[in-house]
């Protein structure tokens, strides 16, 4: 997904016709932290974005505001009727924007 110059990778799981669950990781971890939840909610449509390319050498271009806008675009694209957002609070400031 690309929005306003921000490239955000994400993985999708489950049934795309079911309600969307967006699982947002906090700082210092990645989408992998939601592996058990994705398995548990396999009857739903789960989307797990990577807020920062953890393999990148330079994350200085990271912007909370740009990430929030990209997440909003992802929700608008993927959610059919409603979206449940699960957010790891520790250092995951994007949800507060």
C-alpha cells in the first residue's frame, strides 16, 4: 500500500468477506507479534501492517502522521462495513493521531 509517498507492507489472513480486524504492532516489534491472534481469529479478515520496514537501514523518514493516513487508506480499502482496530499501546503512537 502506498499513500502520500509512504510505502506500507501488510499481510492479510482469513475470509475477506468477514469483518476486518486491523492488528497494529508497537515500537520494537513487528507484525509477527500477532501470529497467535491471527490464528485465533481465522474466521475473520485480519490485516497486519508493518509500520516501519524493519530491514531498512534508515527509518528517519518515518512519520506518525503519514503512517496514520496510510492506515486510514488501508481501512477504507479493506473494510466492507466495519473495522475492529487492535493496537499495542507501548510505543504505538499512530493510533493516537
